C-alpha cells in the first residue's frame, strides 16, 4: 500500500488524498451577509451535523491552498454571526457549482446563479427558496486551525429553525431520501447522487448483542464464495440458530438435501446462502443454512 505522510506531502496533494478518502461528504450551501447587508452564497463540503441536542452543525471555511487567503463567508460570519445552511439536491447542483466560483465580495451569488432570495424568520441572511431544506442558524463559535494555506476555520452553527418542504417527507413524518435527492461531494470534480439504487437500507438493531464473526462456523469464515458483506450479515445475527431448527431445514429443504448429498458441498452451500442473503429479510434463513452442515 502507499504510505502518505502529511509532513512529506505537498498540501495540494494531501488535500486531494483526504477528499478522495473522506466521502461522500454532505454539502452545506451557506448563505451569509456582510455588515452592509450584501448577500453571499457558497458551498462547503467540510461539513456535518455534530449534535442533536443542542442542534449543532459545523462547516469549515478553509484558507485557499494556493495563497492562504480566506473567503467571504468567513469574513461575513465574523461580522454578522448568522447563517442559513441549505440542502443541495440533484436539481440544484449546477446552480450550486456557479456559486462556488470566486466572485468579488460585492457580487450577489443569488443573482449569478438565478436563485430566489427568501427572507428568513429569525436571522438576517437570506434563504434559497429553491432548496427543499433550509436551516436558520446562529454562529456560536469560529475556531481557527492555522494560518497556512489549506488550514480550516471551523464554524459552529446552532440551528434555530428548519424549513422543510412537505413533498420530501413520507407518511411517517420522516425525510424520504429518494424525494430529497441529495448530492454528495467526492474528490476532485466528482459528486454522488444519493437516491435510486445508490441508497441502501441496512438494518442492524444496535441495542441487541450479536454473535459476531468469531462465532461463525469455520467454513463460513474461510469462504471464497461469500462476500465480506455476506459474512457481516451472518455475524450480525442475534443468536446461533437452534440445532433442531437446522435439522428440520435439512429434512424439508429439497435444495439443501441435494447439496449436502452431492459433491462440492461447501461451494454449493455457500452459493445458496449468498442467494438467500440478497434479501436481508431472509438473514435468519441464511443462518440456518450456515449451521445446517454441522448439525
């Protein structure tokens, strides 16, 4: 493997390694104003939610790698410590890209990107009307991480009010990722669309203990047929299957009987288990198959 030491790597290269590894990253589309009330809008992908109570978002306005200069957003929040952070959807990603350009400080990115400014309820910066999720925030802290090019300035934002478009919410009152259709940031010019086949539901209750990898049968742990994810699914079972249930399966499952009485038992059994695990709801069935050989 490559060995990359930050102190021996050019900042521009280290920057790209980090961005290529840490991703996809959510995008904060940040609206601010200066002391004169001039609007500014810019995207930041060094961003995430860090607390629910209190509701805290943090994004970093990094110094430019080339010359170490800071961006208008940082100057604005130091003068007017309020922001509105917006969701960036697939429908808006090209307009977001326009606002990433380094305009002069008096240029209104809302106008440049053809976006509709909407007055906020509790803060002075404007909202992007087209975004389905808009979070009005108070800036509580700005933490400088250095004076060199690439150094971050962490901007801590307490959410005061969320505006959420009704059509992205499902019947249970939760956000539907396919309707939200968020975009995420990767390295270089790459993005990812978080909807459709890219979205996977991985159900693993965290309040119940699981058997773990070490409790799996040896033939499962050494399998060349099952993927790492398949083995992880089996390791996530809450209990080792009951031997009597495994015996019943051996008697009732015709395909299993044929596999166990034929040649290449391990290979064919693992192919069967892998097919069953394509539907995670059948994980218990796959567990019975995994232990049936040893019963």
